């Protein structure tokens, strides 16, 4: 089996927003394009892709290397803090695996190789070299043949200023957990059903965050909280699958990303409330050899460990667990410098320094600002509408695909900018997606700010201690790829 992970949900960034968060995953069986089982046309296409990549080439990259007793880590960036954070994550994954799978006895003196990329072109080239070109669009993969993991850091250039963000930390833990399965278990990851193949690494993510001191508990982890909200959205839409359907790999019309939310919640429920069943799953994962019967074996083991009564009630218990789960609020983003560029008119933002393109000023007690925003896939999925800019304050509405709408404020004293504060937040706004134009409108009336997306009101907040009149413009945080078209003040 080969596993991958795709960056998805992230929280609001602090340089015109706050921090990143990675998380969709993907899974396929090991039928590589060059294997004898693959169709001839597929092998030919793969050969063309590989040859093209080798001919084009990718420039040499500065690296930071760390070695521990068990891992060799190469980070394709010059950053000691980032590399130290990444190695701390890997060591926590190993310690967790040691309690269940005894990886030290399996690995001997061999070090597992993990490579972290800051350039997607180089990451994509690695996917091709490992005969898995379909992972080029995802955020990571683990190769059981070479026992290596490759992770594309989401917006790594920004995080070199502050170590590793929580989302990237969890992505790395997820791929390292796949390595543990490939190294230590009898099946080596082959033939595992999706709910086990991805459920175990997702459970590991939260355990590593807690063990490493990055979150006090799962409930206190804001990224876990975001996952709970995504699971609740499936429940509200009527698409949250029954447990029996998950066990037989029947996901209905769920997208690849959406499949992971119910899997995550099932594993957390079992770990927290059904310890015997959870332990039985880990033992089965450790000891059962690869075979096409593995999905049935895992389903049978779960049912027997739970007992008939608990099994019959599991669907209702899981839905109640999702509904009642506490959700941690996102912390306020850290303040970072803002570069002021551009002239009034349409604005295009590409990866690089954070920027604001100022449009003008508003002094009216009532006004509206409207524009069409398109955030392109592959970059930081956030853009900002800045307003109420006066000598001692900033205000902005941050639109984050996969997360929501955030109303942010920052006070300033001469030479001492304060931290960004979250004044209001609405998460799970479905209209905010990448690759699709969206209509954004902000009203200022007295001390009340209202924001609509595609003519639907999504946020309204009274700001008693803030002035909403002042300079206004549109902004892009570092790493964003976005365009604002026809920004207009009325």
C-alpha cells in the first residue's frame, strides 16, 4: 500500500492573517504504472512523464539535515528551527509506535529517510521518481518499497520565520505513521481497508500533538476542532456514512477529502470510549499478514471486541459523539510586517511577501465595498479585505478557503504594533473555495460590519471600540495566489 496526504484546511494567517493547517489525504493500492500488472499504455505514459521530468530538471535546493537514532531527515530549506521541530515530530511518532509495534527490533540499524519539500516542483519530481506521479498534486506520500516518506510543506516559506505550524506538523506525523505500518506490521500496509489504513495515522496525529506538548489534549487542539466541524457538516448534509458502510469501503458520493472526517471521529471514539476494541485493532494491524481477506478480518475483530450490544448502538453513539465534541477556538494570529504596494484597481497576488493594494479611503458612516475574488489552488488559500485603516489600527476580513471568514483587528502604538485579534469568526463557509470566482461585499453601518459571499450574509458584528472608517484595500498573505477584480467603494 502507498499512502498520501493532501493539504486542505488551514486557519487564518498572521502576516495578513495567522497560521497554516494541512489535512486531506489519499490512498491507493500498490499497482504502480511500471509494474507488470499495469496496462501497457499506462507504463508508456509514465515513461514519458518521467523522461520529461528528467530532461527539464529541478535546480539544486539548499537543505537542513538532521539525523537521529532512527531517522535521517532532509528539509529543503535553510532553517534550523523548522528542522528541529520536524525531527521532534518524527521522534514522537517513533516513541508511540514503540509502545505498540516495537519498531526498533524491526529496523535494526537502518534509518528511515524523510524528506520535506518547500518547492512543489521538486516534490512532484520526487513523486515521479518513486513511480507515483499521481501524488504530485497531494501533500505527501510514503513509499513502502524504499521505506521513505516525502512531505510537501504547505506555505513552508512563511513558517521558516516561526518553526513548524500545527497543520504541517500533523501532516508529517501522518506520513511517518504510514512508515511505521510499512516497517513494523505483518501486512506491511498491503490490503488494509481505508478506515484502518488512514484511521491509524489520523489517530497518531492527535497523539503526537499531545505527547509533544503542542496541544494539551485533542479537545484543546484547534485543528482537531476544525475536523469535528467538518464531520458535523457531513451530518447536517445527511452524508455521514454508517459504520458498517465504512467497514466495507462504501462511501456513497463523498469526496476523497470528506471520507477522512468520519474515519477520524470513529478512531477517536474507539480510543476514548472503547479501549478494548481500539487495542484489538492495533493488535490486528500489527500481527495480521497481508491478504485480500483483511477488510473482513478487521470488521469481524471490531464487532467481536465491541460486543453485540455496543456494535448495534455504535452508529447512534458516533453521531452523538460528533455532536457533543468540544471545539477549541483558534488562537489569535501573530503580528507580522505588512508591505504596502500597488495602486487602485484590480489586484493580483502571487507567492512572496505579504501585500496590500490600497484603493482609497471612506469617511462615510455608511458605505459598502464590493469585489470579485478568485483564490487559485496550490497557494495559501486566503485573501483579505482591509478597511478602517487609521494611524493606530488595522481592520480586515480574512477569507480562508476550507476554514471560514475571520474579522480581525490590530491596535498600534508608535513603533509597537500589537497582535492581531479575532473579533469574530464564522467557520465552515461553503462558498469560499479555490479556483472559483466569488462575490465579496462588506458593509459598514455606524459601528456594525457585515460581510456577504455570493449575496449570502455570512458575518455581522458590532465593533464598539473600533473605527470602521478609514483607508481600505485588498491584501494577500505570503504564499497566496489570488486576484481581486473591480473593487468598488459605494
